[in-house]
C-alpha cells in the first residue's frame, strides 16, 4: 500500500519523485533521466544512475534534496501540562 507522492525534483531531463510507503521500503524514488527510468530505494544508487556531479549547483541541490528525505522524522511532542 503506498501513500501519495510527496515531492518532485526536476532539472532539465532529470525528474525524481519520492513516495512514502506504509509497508516495504519506507521511501521509493522514481527517477527518469533522459530516456531511461528506474525505481530506487537507495539514494546512493540513484546518484550513481543520474551521474550528476556534486560540483555543479544542480548537483548540490539534488544531494540536499535527497538528504532531506533521509533525515529522521521528529514526532511532535504531546502537549505537556506543567504542575506548579
């Protein structure tokens, strides 16, 4: 069972969409680069597939965007009532 796609990264012929899942791998990246399209669960393999150098501004943005999804989610704290 999958959830709705969260976010897209688009740059020229590169198109990436990330989907959060309840079951199976937590994140699945759908990547289209040029005329090829693949699914990835590992951001490192995705970067190897797209071959976008990190020395370019777009390469830096792509890596920041991927790092955003790898960051652990922080659950909001429940409301705490202080007793005085």
